């Protein structure tokens, strides 16, 4: 079932573009040909998935974790640079 | 919105995972043993490494071990779902998708190897890459579902961290880290077979050919005893080669006797409850044994390093 909207042949078919089941698929919605279709443009299905409060909370936790990880990476690479180069870090031509 | 479309989008687009689920993919308990053994390999190595670079090296080795754990969980999701012990792991529990675990594991594998290479040297990085490859491809994909020798050969992956730690300082390998490797390598079969004996139904349901399921309980008991008889003298080799002192000799001797006692207990236990108890004791006790051996080496190293400092302080205050 989930493989159906991924199939490029099926996605490009005009009959399927007007299929409400497939119209709700975000991949099809991002297709410029389909986006210009007036039927689809007025379709409220394209608003996207509305997250529940629990899903929003988890997403927020994941976002924070990714933020911390990126900050940690910056520190790791900074430390590697400084401690690998040692005092030579100050010796550079102006 | 059609219900089918909504469900389809929800299933494919909405992740159910908490950050804790991604941490669970890294197998933190296994990671802690890897960190500890790698640290011992790193501090015992001759030469010096800046403490910050050393800490980053240990961090990279830990992340590499975690990455291989995530890739192991990705590949084994089908059998994890069958076994009670693993059914609630993030993928069979439905909190993390297989794709997420695969991407996470691959990214961390590459990242850990690159960081170790940049921070220390490419011999250590190559060894870490080999460790990840061995655990994921050789053990998980190749051996685990095919042979009773899965954990015997696969144990090499778990035994490599002290070698990686040593190489991070020296850029090479010597007899000392090879002995540490041998201790962990020979320790692995009695440790895991003790668990396999009490969880044989679980492994059998999942179709994993662990020794008790294929060769039988009696043969496994004997194999545990044989491997214990080998690992105990190998555990004393650091004393012979001069990098284990009196404390290490005492710990390895007493710990070795305890290991032999537990192995004999498994071998001789007749009643089912006593047998299960003996297996659990070997499983937990063997972790304590390995931890004690490496702790003794670390303590001896610390004392050697700290004693000149303490003597200096004594001189200042005299």
C-alpha cells in the first residue's frame, strides 16, 4: 500500500492525480504539475499532518537533542583544532 | 482527508522516537565496558597524549561502539521482536523505524572514525573502522544466524577497544594490547553461553544457533568450563609480561579462582533452580571479573603516575 504513491509511473498518471487518497500524499503535492491542478489547489488535504500534543512534545525533545549534539560537535572540533595545533595556533603569517 | 491518506502520512512522516530511544540504540551498557577497556589500553600505552585529545579519542571509540550497536539493532530487528529480552528495543517497540536506525548508525560510524583519525592517528581510526565492520558485517550479518561459534569469533569485536586505545597513543600495536585483547576474547564465550543457557528458549524461538540450542546443555557446560580454564591463566599474563603488578596479580588470581568456581558450579549443578542460579552468577560475576582486572591495571597505573606528584607535594610541605 505504501509503495503505491512512490511509484513514479503511477504518480504521473492523470487519473491518479485526482484520486483523493493519493492527493493527500505530500510527495505528490510537491509535484509542480499537480500543484497547478485547481482541484488539488483547493484541497484542504494538502495542509499537512497535524501533530498531536504528544507528537509535538517528542518532536521538540528531538530538536533540542539535535541542537545539543551540534553544539557538542562544535566544541569537539574546536578542542581538536586547538589541542592538536598547540602553541603553533598563534604562529601564522599576517 | 481520507482516512487511508491520513494514516499513510502519519505512519511514514511522524516519528515516535524520544531522544532516549536513540540513546538506547547505542547500547549504553555495552558502551560503558568498551569505554573502560579502551581507557585502560590508552593509559597503559607508552608515550603521552594530551588529556583532552585522549578524552576525545575515548569519546570517538564509545560513539563507534554505539554506532555498531545501532546497526546491529537495525539488522536484527526481526529477531529482536521475537525474543522477550529484546522485544522492547526501540525498533521492535515501534518507536524508531529501521531506516532511522540505519541512518543513525551509519552516520555515527563514519563520524567516530573521522574524529578519531583527526584527533589521534589513522591507525587507530582504521582499527575502529575494522571493529565496527567486524561487529556489524562479520558477526551480525555473517555469523550470528549461521554458526554456534558466533559469539566466539564475534567476540573479537568486543575485544578490540583496548587495542584501539593503545594505537591512539602509539600509532601501532604491541604485545600488551594483544594480551588485553586475548583476555576479553577468551572471556566472551563463558560469559555469553551462561546467558544462552538460561535464555535458550528465547534464542531457539528466534532461530539463533546458540551453543545450548544446537550442541545441547551438557556440551555447553563443558565448553564454559574449558574456556574458563583457558581465560584464567591468560588473565595472569600481564604479570608475566610486566605490565601488571602485585595488585593485578592478586585480583587476577582471586578473580580467576572465583571464575573457576562458578564454571564448575554450572558444570555440576543438577537441580534446575540451582543450575539457573549458577548461570546467572557466572553471567554477572564474569562482568565483575573483567571489570576488576582492568580496574587493577588502571589503579596501578594511577599510583605509579601519582606517586612522584605526591612525593613532590610532601617536599613542598616538609
